[in-house]
């Protein structure tokens, strides 16, 4: 996934909104995603995560040093890699 260069050149926060897709091996992928984001949380990169009530989507707020780091986080998400989730919005703030 290519994210266009933004005005956010310095460290900033980004809210990532993912929508779940129907997959056969969803439970294994969920566990991989939990582990992935737990490691990022321990590294100080994940500030908050959760799901939207009554929706097949979730959000993760990450702290990144650059757009390149953001792109790496998204590209290495196990759900994105296994096509079980789709990034539907990335909102920098």
C-alpha cells in the first residue's frame, strides 16, 4: 500500500480504521494481529485500540515518526498481509 506524502514530516499520531473481511481462518489471523499490535504497544507505538460498537471494523491509534514508518506498520499488519482486513481510513492528527 502506498500512502501519499503528507505534511506530517515530524512525529504524529494516526488513527487507522480497518474493516474486517469474511475469511475462513479468521481466528488465527486475529491472534497474529493482537500479538503484532501488542509488540508495537510495548514499543510505545500503539496509543489506543478498540472496535466500533455493532460494526465489523476496528481502530488503532499509532504514534509514528514519519509517513514511512506508518506505511511499514500498515504493510506488516498480519490482517492486511492475509487479506482479512482492509484499511478504510487513516486520519493523522
